[in-house]
C-alpha cells in the first residue's frame, strides 16, 4: 500500500461521522490516561507542601485573607514582570540574528559525488527550495519535488 493512500495522510477522505467518532475516542482515551496520573500528581503536590500552604494561608488565617491575596497577586505580577523583561531581552538580542546566513552552500560536485548523482541532478537539487530524498536498501538515491507532499512522482537520480 502506498503511503499516500493511507487515510492518516488524507483525512479529508474520511467520513465526517467517523472522524468525529475517532476524535471523541481519542479525547476520552487522553482523559483516562490523565486520570491515571492524578493520584501521583496529588502525592507530589502534597509532598511539595501545597496542602500545608493551603491550610496555613486559607484555613487557619481567616483575618488576613485580603492581605494574603494582595501579596499573592503582587508576587504574580512580579513574576510576570521578570518574565516579560527576560523575553524582551531575548527578543532584542536574538530577533534580527539569522545564524543561517553564515553557512556556505555545499559544493555541487561534492554533493553529486556523495549522493552518486549526475551534475545536472545536483544542480536541480541545489536550486530546489525543498525536496524529499529516499535511500532504499540498494544504495540508490531517489528524490521528488516536495511542492505537494503527496506527489507520487519519484525520479531516480
């Protein structure tokens, strides 16, 4: 069976009712999987003191609820400012840096020699914006244009 014929590569071929059924089944499976991890997450939260913090801040100290809430909001705002400052610093430092500009193009003769292809094929491969290379067991190299990922045109080099 060709990979292009498999439904997972062409979901539009699947009936909408079946797609809805599979989506629902997948969602339910993920919910079941997550629910299996909830006891471990609860144990971890308890071990980290979340329960103790809740008891101390909420249950025992009813008179300071507003102050505690204000402190928590202030800490959250402080964390947000620190993260915003850090992301702004990274943006200013790395936003306009393109590290790929320093790379050199591969020599066409070297590429043709390594892949075992003709010079014309190497020239085409160097100009192509994107392609798919396949290396079967026989040692041959096959390529195809990747304008349409489902294009069945495989050309022997």
